């Protein structure tokens, strides 16, 4: 079953990957790890979500 193997490997990859999302708390713009301030509105409050 190649399709289930692919699905399983995809799931394993998703679960093992530590996805980090940076988002402006003020306007919701997605930022990068290097952004100290929001590039859109300049707010210094950037929240970090880990999945
Ligand atoms: Zn912002």
C-alpha cells in the first residue's frame, strides 16, 4: 500500500517537525523569528505559537 505509506510518512513528518509561528498580537500579521517589531504596524508584541 504505497498510498498509506505516504500518508504515514507525511504524518510522521508533521508530528516530528516543530513548527513555530510568529504573529503580531496587535494586527495578526505573520512575522519571522528575526522580527523584533511587527513589519506591518510596528507593535513590539509578537506572540509565538508552537505546533
Ligand atoms: Zn502588527
